């Protein structure tokens, strides 16, 4: 992550397609990361511990199961249109 250049580098092993890439960060994200991510090393993770299990439990308790993995992306696209 390079906050001065406003990019995050995704390694191939973390990419859905298996290719590395640079992702541009919006100014608001850079501000949040500067405020709350101060002192983080590039190896640090931003997601809280056990995030996958916690996210699944939240969806279950909200009655949002089964969950399609593209739901949030499709919802955003629909509202954006």
C-alpha cells in the first residue's frame, strides 16, 4: 500500500484472476487509512480477526442466507444505474 501514490498493490495470490494489479484509492479511503492505519506494515491486514466467520454469522442472523457472493456488487450496480 502506498498512500502517497494512492494505490494498493494486489499480489497474484490474492487476486481472483491470478494476476497482480494496482488498485487506485479514493481520497476518502486514503484519509481513513492515514487516520486508522497509522503504523501498519504492508503485511498487516485491515479486516478484523475471524472476519469470514463473523460476516457469515451476521448474514445468517439477518436472514440473508443463502448468500450469493456477488450480491453487494450487483446491488451497487443496480442503484448506480
